[in-house]
């Protein structure tokens, strides 16, 4: 399952795992908590992080991007915004850079969550929502600071708890 090489995720078993994680992303996107129309919380980071941990940054990015499209098809929360799929891809890459073939320490997981939330949730998503809806970027950015304060501890707690399952089932490659 954990071959070496750039395109190692094109083996059948890996593609099945990635497909299951994309489907899980779609299901989790249906369980979204809306604070405002532009500010929402969900657990779609779990399958993206899992794909990144198991198969690397590119596979995590692909899982995030395809999962975003599947999630949109399932929930139809409004117009499709391609930029949010780009954001989902970037989140998978960030998780992969920090967590693939590395020991899943609390410090590494916290750092991955902070970087992902700053780059994707605060900056990229605010930019793409601003472009899509015409809202002021800095207004969206200020709203998303609340999301930062909630998401970093939430992602850290969930991903740190999942590391025991990942280790027990030997889902991640050796570091």
C-alpha cells in the first residue's frame, strides 16, 4: 500500500481508500454548522488529513478537491465556487507536508492545524468568498478569526485522537 514514488497512489488499493475518503468527505459535508452564510464548521478535514497521512500531500490534495465537489453535489449550499476546491486541495497538501511519513506528535499536529487554518480558512477562503460574493475581504477575514479560534483546538484534538487509530491499524507509512 505504501509504495515509493511520485504517483504511488495510482494502485488499486490506494485508489479505493482515497475514493472511500472522498465519499466520507461528501457525507461529512452534509453535517455542517452554519454560524453565518459565510462562516461554517464541519468535520471534512478528517478524510483530507487521513489521505494526507496515509498517501502524501498530492493524494491529500486530490482527496480534498474531489471531496469538495462531491460535498457540493450532495448538499448544494449555493453556487459552486471553484476557489473553494482549490482551498481544499491546498489543505490536503499542507497536512501531507506536515504529517506524511512523520511521527504524529502533538506539536506537529498543532503546527499543521495552525498553518492550514491560517493559509486556507483565513486567507484563501476569505479571498474566494470575497471574489464570489463581492464582500469586503477584510470584513470576511475578521469574521474568520472566530473560526481560527475554534478550528485549531478542534482539529488538534481530533487529529491527535486519531493518531492512536492510525498507529493501531498501521494506516500510515513508516517515518
